[in-house]
C-alpha cells in the first residue's frame, strides 16, 4: 500500500511528509484492518508533522479522523464483520487497569496510545484499530461528512462539557476551525448563546451563518460577559484575553493538545471571582459515543473541503495558512 510518512518533522512548507510504499498492515488478534475511504485533517496532524508534538514513532503516518470499511480482523474479534463501516479516532488504546481507567477517566491513562502518533493512522490506504476502540457510524451521513466528527467533533464536545456551561448560558469560542464549528452547533442546539472570536473573516461569516449571536476578532471583547468559553486556537496569548471575558464563576476550557506559552496571569483581573482555567486531554470512548448520537439527533454537520489523499501535504499547508473555513477531508485516491 501507499502511505504518507513524517520523514523528518519540520515546517510543512518544507515537505516533511513523504509518500512511501509499505506492506498492508496485519491486524493484531484484537484489531481490525480498515481500508481507508476518507480521513479528516486535524490540527494535531499538523503538530505531529511539524514536530510541535514530540516524536512517538519515527516515520509515523498521521491521521486520526478515519472513515473506512473493515477489510480484515484478528482472531479475537467477534463484534465486527468484513465490510462494516467504522470510524477510527485519536484515542487508540488504554491499559484498562490503572486508577484512571477504573474511574472512567481513560483519557488520563498514563499508558494510552494514539492513532497517527503512537501507531500509523489514516493518511494511507489501510490502517488498523483495536476493535474496542472502533466506532460504529450513523448510516445517514456520508464518509466525508463523518470524518471530522471523529476528532474535531468529539474533542469539541468534551471541551464544551469541560466549560460547564449552564442551561441557556453564554458561550465564547476562541478560534473557529474544524472543531469549534461543530461544538457551536451542539451548544446552539442545547439552547446556548454563542459568541465567536476569531481572526478569519471567512470563519466569522460561517459562525454567523450557523447561528452565532456575534462574531468578532479574537482581540475584541464579546458583547456580553461569558458563562463559559473554549479556546480552540493554539495561542497562549489568548488565555488571559478569554479569562477577562468570563463572568463571575465562568470557566475557560483549553481544547488543544498543543498551546504556545501562556503569559503571566494577573490574579485580580483574570482569575478572581472564581473564574476557572481547565485543560482538555483527549477523550473517552463514552464521549465519542455520546457526541455521535447527539450529532445525529441535532443534525450536526461539518463544513468540509475535500482534497485527494495524494495531496495531503497541501491540505496541511492550507490548514496552517487558514485558507479554508470548517474542516478539510482527504478522500482516498491512492487505491
């Protein structure tokens, strides 16, 4: 098969990805072999490719928003059949025995593994996934529409819950890319007032089309104090900005796996009155199942821009440059 490999992490403008030939992977006893149909392009793929996230597997194949069909299965797998459509997401495996796993916080498992970081992902013709971590997908949506839901959607959903927004609350979203525009749809469906703060004019236009009450540049204050906020942009300088926008008792959740350095915070201006700053670490499988069910119920849809899988480097360059709103999806043209 053919697959994209991070030959040497570095700026995407310098072509750190290489298209290579590899044997089709053999699934382990508890794994599925998945023929990739589509794979979403996530900012985490950019961080892995550019080296913002430390190398876990030299030459790794990125991609963890995979929609595909089961092409084979290990001897211990009984719940999936060849031909089933499945989703492969970021969280690939946990130990299942640590204190975090036992208390339903598997996203904090110290031995967790991740698709496209610890194991080869979906920028390829085939990938593998432990059957217990594969998602059964709603039948109403096509492959391209589903792909961004598998990370951008799931992580946005967990970030929304981490922001502890009260019923009918005022939510601020800082950055409005693939994850935020899905999070916004869930929040709006649940009755929130959503204010979007982002630098891109096209992103602000999309926010208003989806029903946001306002859309401004990230440097501007929202039109009213916020009960909760989610920071999607990987920009640490926005942390104090977002904290100052919170009402008393408000919560800011930082959704990204990577964030540039946060400036010194002023306790009185940014944290007093019980404002809270929280991080978001991956997701649990329960988060994924809950979000996919909500997405189907509320008709959550991704604004997508398709690229052939053969043009994955260009998709990452366009993501970095902010050349599209919504999410990019790679469609397998290699097979």
